[in-house]
C-alpha cells in the first residue's frame, strides 16, 4: 500500500505535529481530540447504511443465478478495487478537501483552506517467467501533486514524495479454491517532493502485506498494510518517521454495472511519541464501463470523513474523491501467453 491522499496532503502537518506542537492549551487539546458526537452520528449512520446494503445485496445475489455478463461485470469490479489483482491498470484520482481541522490565527486560518491532491497510480503485475520470483509480483508506485500552504498566503501545488510497494503473491493459498490471496514484500518511500512542505524529506523502507478475500460472489474485502521507517534524510532538521499505514478495501456488487466501494481511506498510526494518528472512513459508488474498441474502465466517487485523530491538530475533515480506473487486459493476455509458452 502507498500513502493515500489524506495522509500525504498533510505531510508537512505531520512533521510539525511531531516537532512544533503549539504552546497554546486550546490547540494542544484540539490535537488530542477524539470522536466527537457529530462524527459519531455520521459514523454510526454510515456503518448502518453499509451493513444494510451488504445484507440486502448478499441476500439478493444468493437468491438469483448470475448470468455470464453479470459474472464478468463482478470480476471487473473486483479487479478495479483489488490491490492484489494481476490485471494491469491505471488509477487517476482527485481528492478535494473542502473542510479541514486546524487553528485559525492571524495571519492565516488553516481550517478555511481548501486543499486538493491529484494521484496517478499504476498497478504493474509481473507474471512468471517475466519476474525475478516464481510467483506473481505486484508493483504499485504512486505519483502525487499536492496542495500545500504558501508562505505568501493561500496555497500552491507541488510534487509529493514517491511511495512504492512490491508484493509477491504467496503460492501456498490457492485463490481459486479458497478465495484468499496474500502478498508480502517491501515498501519504500523516495523523498521526491519539490518543496519542503510537500514531503517528509526522508528515505524510508519497511515491510508490506496485503490480504484479500473474494470467496463470496459479488463481494471483495481485505486490506493493505505497510510500515515504512526512515533511515536517511534530506536535511538534518527532518524528524524520524515510523508510521503504520492500513488501507481497508471493500467492493460489493449492487445492480447491473454499479458497485459499492471503499478503498481510498488510509489509517495512519505513528509509533513515535506524539506522532499523529488518523482514522478516516470512506464509502462511495463505482460504475464499470465496457465499450467496443475501448479498454474496460471504471468511474467512482467516494466521500471520506475523519472519524478519529490524535496529535494531529491540522487534518482533513471531509474529502471528496473522484476517480477513473483504466484496465489493460491485452497486456495481461500477453504475459500469460508468455508464461504458458515457457
């Protein structure tokens, strides 16, 4: 898993939360704020809707026999959401945050800033014999344009850091029989940000693991977890980094080409003292698009809410994600043919 929109858009805030906490009691208390009543109501309502949709969709699918077209649509929905999919694809997502948590002091009121982030994320599967290992490898870099605070007031756009993971799918679990897929491998972060405030200024490396279950027709759920740790820095003033990032993944077929989706929220837990912890929740809809002469695509829109935060005085409050996923099945076919011929 890579660093998501919600975590990277506040990278400079994570640094300041570690090294430069406010001396004001009110701001210190705000950085430790947990779930407030309004957020609790939103969370409970969202969970209720999700559970109701899950139960109704699973019941409806259990009572009907899917057609071949429906099975193909469900497979596309899973592949478009599955981080362990061997279907080559490209995700382009815009994360717009109209509301933030943060102090409002002269000369800037950070809570009134509207931030934005554009993410370009290819998924590059490597299938034997076109891989160094005898198992499929999944490489996923994330390129990001982030909105950061400008010293002259307002905001500006910069390139962010480059996180990459490389997962090897374990062969001991037969995914076709059990429905389980598990991948393990390294995760690295390259400090490629073009501005000090757009990145963390640290070379990082650590373990990554992903697990997906798709044994229930029309349903996929799982997670990607990684824990990069800093070992070198672009400046002696940069603080050490040691953060667990957990990305929950859910896709549920609803009807025809529509599906329920949750794959944009990253939960971050800082292991160092007074490091920020943020637990957002996302949920939305996606629709697959299959047209003759065009590659399979999926359009999705999801809402994201910050359910819990600690030691994060400045953080996204609500975020709207608009995205497009484009698949390239012809590349997958070429790799599979090469594997069979060898």
